[in-house]
C-alpha cells in the first residue's frame, strides 16, 4: 500500500486492523504495521508512543465504535427480528461476507497483552448483552436470552473461521440468515 496523503484516524485504524486480522497480535510486526498505514516507523511511534499495544488498543476502540453502529438496531428497531436482520446486514459488510477474520479473535491469540485481551473481552460481552437484550425483548426468559445470544456468537465466530478455511462465504451468509430466528423467535 502506498503512503496516505493525510493522517486519517479511521483509515489508519482500518489498515492496522487488517494487519492484526491477518497476523494476529504477536505476528504483527512494526514493519508490517508501518507499511500498511503508509507511515515511517518514527511517524507511527509519534502517533502511538506506546507502540504496538497502543495501536491494538486504538483498533479495538475503533471496533467498539463500529460495533455500536452494528448493534444499534437490536435496541432501536421495534420489530426485533428486523433489528437482528439489520445487525446481520451490517456484520456482512464489516466481515466482507465472511472473508475477514474477526479482530476480537486475532487480538486474543497468544502474545496479546492482558489489557488488549481484556478490551476484546469487554467488546464481546457487550455484543452478547445486546443480543441477549434483543432476545428478551422478543419474549425469551433471561436465561434463554443469554443462551440464545451465546449460541449466536458461537455460530457467528465459527462461521467466520469455516468460511475462510473452506473459502466459502455461503457458510457465514447462512448463519447470518438464521440469526433472526435464533434471537427473535
């Protein structure tokens, strides 16, 4: 990738996320991160004085903002099934129909500092809670809502892996299509 003309946080975070998705936390070298954003290492350190941990934290904070947008229909859409379907449509875009690894997964692989893993855990718990709240709005008991949300997250994350391993995005599309029935039945 070439150098970026202006320093745009969203673009930088997206490019850093691409490296972390592809290489994991431990495998993401400073050279790869620098090359991906189009900045010299010194410029990258100027933006992120704490180095790779600060870059990873910025990526997760950026993902948090993105997840707020993705999860918003679960709470705001009067028809819970439609809200779940809208969340699934957003997820299809974020994960390029199952062709991209989940940054929550790659950030928690071996080598990630505890604070980065804790940040990813908080984000996953927010995701679970938003799905459980939607299932509860659809009439599920509190325990059943939590179980449905956990099943949904396991299916989503598993489908991301299987879609990439088999090079078959239909696996991810199928799971996303099943989410309204799982969470809003």
